[in-house]
C-alpha cells in the first residue's frame, strides 16, 4: 500500500483563502482524526484529496503518482460525505452494487450484516430513510468498499448515541480484519479520541498540529493555582486559554514541561483530553511573559 502525500495545497473561494500551503502525509493502515472548527476547510481538503474539487495550487500523490484525474489512483480513495452523489430513489442494495462497479470486491456479506444491525432493509430507498439511517446506510458502504483510503466526513451526522456506538465498533472490527487508512472528520472529538492514532488539526487555513494523539496529549496541560504562582511557573510559555476563579488562575498550555522549573506545592498540573486540547489550540492564544 502506498502512502498518500498532500503537497503545498492552496485553495481560495473568491477572496477567502481556505487552505494555505497545506502539506502532510497519510500512512497506510492508520486511523487519523481531521479536526477543525466550523468552516476550517476540512471538507474542502477531503474534496480536493478525492478529486471532487480542484486546488488552486499543489498536488496529491498516491505513492509517486498524482491522483488528479487518475482513475486507477482514485479507485483507492473513497470519500463518504454529507453530499449525496446518488439519486434519492436508489435502493440501499443498489448502492452496494455501484460501489462494487467502481471499486471492485465489495464485502456484501458484511454490509448485509451491518444493515441488519442498524435495522435497515436493503430494499429501502435512500429517500425513505431518516437522516440518521441514511448516514448509517452510507457508512455501511464506506466500511465495506474496496479502497485503501477511506475518508469519513462527519460520519455520525444524525446518528443517535446507540448507532454511533455501533459505528465505532464496526469501524474497529473492519480495521482489525483488514487494516487500511481511515480519516475521520468530526466534531464529536471525545467520542472518537480512543479510536484515533494520529490527529491533524486545521486552523486559519493551515495545519497547526499533525502528530500522534498520545504525543500531543502528553504535552497538553491545565495548570492551576494562585494566580501569581501560576504566572511565575508559566513565564515564557505560550498560554492558550486562561480563566480566573477568585484568586485561582487556570491556564492551558501545550508544551514540553521537561525543563527544570520547580512546580510550587499549591500549583496543580492536570492532563487535558483531546477535546479540551483542541478547544485550547483553536481558541487563539496569547504570549505570557
Ligand atoms: N463551493 C464553495 N463556494 C464558496 N465557498 C465555499 C464553497 N465550499 C466551501 N466554501 C467555504 O469554505 C470554507 C470552508 O468550508 P468547509 O466546508 O471546507 O469547512 P469545514 O471545516 O468542513 O466546516 P464544518 O465543520 O462546518 O463542516 C467555509 O467558509 C465555506 O463557506
């Protein structure tokens, strides 16, 4: 399996620069989270990567081969998104056949089992399904299609909590049986944290983080205590967020704390989870001198 390389991608809509020199690599058989606030450009990026829209500059390579207008390369990349490319009156079972036509070797048996688990009949048309079950039908295609890179743009749209849980289980099941690369773009960060190996965070048209979730979280802290002691301890660090409760100050940082600062007794360090780290990183920061 080849790696997928995104090189210096730029995209403008009118005067608005949506992506500005975005570069990163996706490795085979890994689960990535693509995170960004509303309007950050996640869907735009996924659409460019799968040739649905064109970049103003830059390219996407599968191995050494540019994917733009290259059918063989594109048949290794599958994007499930909110946009329905299929006619409303298509029956669910026909979407399976269409996926096989384009990508080959669709896993009909597993897809049928998944549909049953979601409580969908394969004879239903997409139009007849509720929003959540239409998402479930689309996920069933995405998890059974024969592609090495599967991009899931807001894969839980409309799914209730039980069906989201089922989707996460099905994702891990198929990933264990046949490892391939998944990129999940979602706002439900707490729910997917355990599934993700790496995280790519888009903010202000660029990638601000691209690393293993474990590495990122190892350096993500809330530091709290008396305001003067917190200020002293964090001198020179980039403070991402700061809040004050009476005399107690709590700040967030993403920084290696392996220097020789001494932590005062009254100051507490706590690790942040991925949701809080993301919120802190994308809220705008200030330099604390
Ligand atoms: N076809 C288009 N024409 C003009 N502007 C567009 C078009 N598509 C997207 N945009 C703009 O590009 C920006 C990025 O949109 P995009 O859908 O990629 O963001 P997103 O990160 O997926 O957001 P969300 O989390 O809200 O789904 C937005 O400001 C959006 O309005």
